[in-house]
């Protein structure tokens, strides 16, 4: 086993997990940004500049040697609601977390999302609370450490994006067409109650409206919410693929540059792009965990099923080939 892998903490038991796809919107944005290089050299240079400005590595004791290309790699996508109102309330909490693991030899991706109310152990603070609090207590670093302890696997990279990027990207694309499943009213990005009202049916949504549809949970479950977010994701990908305007590309890049941080370097992003463009040859599996609503001292939490959690931890470990790597290292 390598020294970097040995430094990764394996001993503690984490708690909990489930599904929610909002942050995966980052992937088509990255594809649009980097893929723009095929459209014109000036766009490629702008994409490189934007991504370099967003580059913000995190020093972590648990970090292992990171490959330049895709090969048994994991990325945590962090969606943060840091509106002006919430900034005044203190450090931002994470609103969405999704772990993606990649295995180049299998040409596969596994996606696992964590609901913000999951009841987990927060290292450093040595306390159990909602996983959304990890970011408020210690930013990206503590969020990464919490997820690593929870799933007992290393997290190699992170991508963090706020709601402003989501709104600006949809607006830069000229809106997206989706089928709204029911009529509802929802707060907007500035937390103004019932500021957005959408009628049932297929329609074109601007950024604020698309965010309201992605966030609302007035009339359905988290599973259905995840399905809605997947439909929004598909709509963004479809619209991005049809973009022909230079202004659209540059507007999307500017939106991302202002609202995203990552420890993925530009060359590494290009490597991911080639991997993701595998199309039908790429096997993408979405993982879910069972759980139950729970109240502790009068506070709501989402209590994840321990058996399902252990099963998922093993699936992710196998996908990253951590066991086989350990065996190989020990025999050398």
C-alpha cells in the first residue's frame, strides 16, 4: 500500500447517505467550457484562463497521490447557497453534495449524492449533526474529511459551485425547456418567499425559475426531486450542445469563473472531458441509499440505513479498486 494511501484514515465509522443530483450540473458546464476549445482558439484560451482562476487546492492530511489523467479517481461536487441573506447568517452550508467515482479500465462512473440533512459524524468537531453543517464549520476541507470518513474512501478532488452560477449559466444559454410536473410557488435565490410561481406543463425557464424547480420539495419526495434535477440536467446538456453563439460561450465561462472553485487543474479537466465524451461506451450508474426521517432532541435529521451504507461503501471501494491496490502494494 502506498504511503499516501496509508495516510488516508480508515479506522472510523461514518454515518449515512442518499441521493440528489443538483451539483452534477457542474459536469456539463465543464464539458461546455473545455469543449469550447474545438469551436475557436480564443474560446479555448478563455476557458483555460477561467479555470486557472478557479483553481484553489486544499492542503489535507488524507490526500493521496493524484493522477493527472482519469484512473480510479473520485470527485466531490459541492453546491453552496451563499446568497447575501445567508452570508449575513454566518458561513454558508452546503446545499448539495455528490460524489462521483471514475474507473477508466471499466469505462464507468458511479454517482452517489448525500442529502443535506443526513446525520453524520463531523471530524475535528467530534460531533454528530447534519452533513450540511460541515461546510459551515470548516469549509471545503472539513466537508471532504467528513465525506471520506462517512464512506471510508479517499476523495481526490472537489468542485464547488454556488447557486449564482446555476442561474447565470441557464440565462447565458437563453433558458432551458422542461416539463414542470405540478403548479407551485417557491422562494427565489434571495430567499423571497413565493417569488417564483410556475404552472404545470412544458415551458422555457430562465435561471431563477430553473433553480426554483430544482430546489422545491413542496409536493414530492427527495427521490422525485432528484429525478426532476436529472431532467433539468438533461435540458442544460441539450441546450449547451446546440449553442452556436460566441457570446453564449463567453457568458457561460464568465458565470462559472465568478462562482466556482476547484482543485482540478485545466489539464486534468481536459482528461475528464475525454473520458466523459465516451458516450454510449461509458457506463454511468446512480447509487441510492435507503433511510428514514428522524427527530433527535426535536430536530429533524435524515437517518441513513446502516446496512445500505455499508453496501455502498463496498461498491465504491471496489470501483476505485482500493482492495486490489492494497493487495498489490502489500505483495511488492
